[in-house]
C-alpha cells in the first residue's frame, strides 16, 4: 500500500483492508487499500491507496483526518495519471475545514499552487463517495428527513475550475435497509444490506465497514479482503 506519509510511532491501529474490483467473476486489476489509525484525542486518520495502474486508470492516494464526531478536519488527495497523453501527471489537492469555511489548495505538476477559501455552512457534510470505505459513514448516519436539505461539500477532483462546491440533495437516498446473511470469500457473515435510489447495494458489517458493494443490474462490484481490526 502506497501512502502520502508513513504511519507515525504514536498512531494506534484501528483497522485495515482492501477492496478488489470485479466485473462479473473477473478481477479488473483495481485495488483500493486502506488503513485507519487513532492519532490522539479520539481523532482518526484514514489512508487510502486507490491503485488503478494495472487497469490503466488513474490512481489516488488520500489521507482523511476525522474528529471524534466523524466530521472531517483535513483531506489530502494526490491523483496520478497512468495513461498518456493526459492533461497532467500528478495533481495534489488539500482541504482544511475550519469554522465557517474551507481552505483549498491545488498544485498540478510543477505549476504554481492555487489557493482559495470558500464559505461552508456549519451543518455541511463532506462527501467522499469516490472511495468505497466512506460509504459506511454516509449510510449509517443517514437521516431521510434532513438529507434533502443538508448542505454537502463535494471535493471536485479536477485540474482546472472549482476545487469543491456546496450542494443540497447530494447524499444517497436509501430505499431499503435489511439484515442479510451473505457468503463472501467463503465465509458466512451477518451483515446489513442498504439499497439506494441510485440502484447501488452496499453490505455493512457491525463496524459500519462496507464488505461488498455492487451496482444494481450490472456485474460491477467491490469486495473487502484482508480485513483486520483491533
């Protein structure tokens, strides 16, 4: 697993795993590895390596610092193009969430770093659904009554234009929640199945970790492997 920064000595292990991406029974070559560590005062640092090199796709490294209440304090992303030609080779995006606003910086290859501040409502949630792992947080904390009105900050992983925007109605709409016993990796597991309006199905374990996710009516799905927790 590649990381932006190595695990520090003071960090305390929480969990780790990886998602393998499949199209039917065939592995696509994409792997999303992740780890979580406690870094003090109940805060959690999540590292993610979305590795698309084998499938000739982009790769993304991420670090996400979450406070004990689950809110994100800092998000760092590094996106690497693995095909040529491409508009850039490496892009880094940094987001720091402060009271009432978010600081955003972007550097594309060796070009000058861009910096901007954007107002952010106190009730805003940050959506990180480009990564399988963060579907768990969104689903478990979903509130059908408030979701359509909740302001959502969406990081935009673009090399030009806006770095992020606040929108409403950007959270997944859950249509069904049900317990289900599923056999995954030859193991029978008692999970909770969520089905969203976007025709996505996600199975969570008791630690709100997605164990499997699929796009309804397609053969595309992701499966958790090498999972460990304290």
